[in-house]
C-alpha cells in the first residue's frame, strides 16, 4: 500500500475510479435522471444535459479532486492546508461539512425504500398485475409504517458503516469495487432484457430521437433542468469527492479521472433510461410520471411482466447498490472529517456517527406519518423535502462556488497551484488559460442554478 504522510492511498487506480464514481452514481442519476428526461420531452433534454456536464460537471470534479489530493485531507482540513496564512476560507468547512449529515438524513430513508421493495419483490409479496392505485396504496402503506422504514434504514446504515469501519483500503476500496461491478452487470443485464419488450422501439425513440419542435414550448425550463441535473448528479460542493482525491495517487492527471467519473455516471444514467422507458411504453405507463416513477410506476410495470418478481427484485437491487455506493462514500467523508477535527479513532468515529445518522433520519421518516403535519417551506413539502432543499438548493451550489473561488483566489489555493496539481502525472493537461472561465463563467452558471431554484420554490408562492 502506498502512503503519503501516513495517509492511506488506494491500491489501484481502478479502485479509486470506481469508488469516486460510486459516490457520484446514486439516486440522483438512476432515479432523478429518467423521470426528468420524461418530463422534459426525452432526447433533446439528454443533449442539453451532456452539454452542461462538460461545461459544469467535469470542471467542478477537477476542483474537488485537486483540493483533496493537494491537501491530503478531508474538507475538515483542506482549507487550512492550502490557504495563505491569515486567510479565512477555513470557516466555510463547518457548513459544508454539515451537508454530509443533512444529505444522509433523508438519503438513507430512500435507500431503505429500495431495500424494502427489493425484499418485497424477491419474497413474492408484490401482487401480480396490480394497477396504479394499488401500487400507490402499497407505497402509502410503507410511508405510514415508521417501524418498517426504521428497520430498513437501520440495515442499510449498519452495512455501510461496517464497511467504512474497516478502513479505506480494507473496507471502502475492497467492498465498493465489487459493488460497482455488480451494479454495472445488473444494469447491462436489464438493459439487454429491455430489447425484448414490445415497447422497446417506441421507448428508445422517445429517449434518443430529438424532437426540436418541443424546444419552442419549454426551452427555458429544459435548460435549467439540464444544468441542474448535470450539477447535482456528481455530488460536488460538500467534500464527498475531495475525500477520495486525498486518497488518490500522483500517477494520473486529475482531468483524466474527472472525465472517467463523469462518463461512468452518465453511462449509468443513460442505461437506466434504457431499462425504464421501454418498460413504460410496453405497459402503457406515462413516461413523465415524476418522482413516483420508481416506487409506483415501476412496481406496476414489473407486476405485469412475466417473471415480474425476478425483474423487480433485480431492478431494486440495482437501485439499492447505487444508493449504498453513495452512502459508503459520504460516510467515509464524515468519518475522515471527524478523525481530523476531533482526533477520534476510526472505530469511535464510526460508532458516534452511526447513532447520529440514525437519529437524524428519524425526522424524515416520521415526516410521512407522525409528523406529517410539519410543512416548513410550503404546504406540499414535508421534512424530507426540506432536508433535500437545504442540500440541493443551498449547500451543493454555494459550496461549489466557494470551492471554485478558493482555487482562484490569491489567498486561497491559488490558480497556479491548482493547475500544477491537476497536471501531476500522465494524461490530459488542464489549460492555465481557463482561469477566466472558472472564475466568472462557471461561477455564474452555478449562481443561475441557485437563483432559478429559489424562484421555483418561493417566487410563485
């Protein structure tokens, strides 16, 4: 095992790439991406998304990876290790670090839903040929049972923290690599299966054949949604990517690794559409069903398929692994941060964070039943939605702007050092001439995402 100042370094490049990609791959692209594609007309949204992934996503990945590798620390210490003496950038770490906890408070609840549906399909508990009303009632019954959700959340959180407790190489790398391989194989298996469905041609046409006439009606909405999806899907802004940069070797340039992570994340998102849209058109399901696409719409689809329990179990196992890969990554960021901030041992940090995350997750869980009367930012938004708002509409975009400005600032990391760090090793060169783009254009694009998100929530009240 390579070391750098006694810090663990991933044994293999593949290990680093799959783990960092696993952090990016999660419910943001395998759940959110397909239903947003459906809502905004299919193929031309995909083209917009890819454009903004290149313009926003990959540059932000390079920033976080460079911060992590240059500082060899988590967000808890990366500012102090890189900023000029007397600078105040390090005060940002507290609210950015808190994003890990707020995100996991509701993310683990959704992961628990995946576990529940996987077990339900695997055990044959989902009736055959159910309709949308029955599927909705089943999901509503789950939300009304906090004890069932609690046990599912407890299982997913315990598994993830147990892996993190073993360390970076023996735990995170050792287990995440096979999980990502299984995830990829499951996705390919289900995508190939979709080729045999009656609605395959219609679903793929909707998905990949652009109809630019639709741009006339909702171009602005589609552009904002594509930019937001490209930004949010990569888990940037609160140090979850930076922590894995701190464990990577110096053998390869950062732009290479950023391109791989973004490409893998996008491939998983695109293949998820190949699984979902042919199934929707085969069984007459509206492809723009929104967030309910997974837990209600897809339950209807699989219950009406031949061998539906098998295919449903495979689909939700895939979703569960995608969620677990992100949980492991974010938990590692939390543990590393606590070890650096408070000088805890890894085991002590795992135990304390395990109970803290479980306690935090109770609020979103109870928000669907016991605390269903609590609406913080609107009559139609519960506690889970509020936690999502704090992370997605605040910490991620603002944190990303801070990271970008930090690498550009003379009293921060400084642009010259950022470029030098990016270009250590073999691979694509990061051009020094991109300073203007990063400092002004990239930050402006992120602020636009932030402002439009606020307008959509509060401007129409």
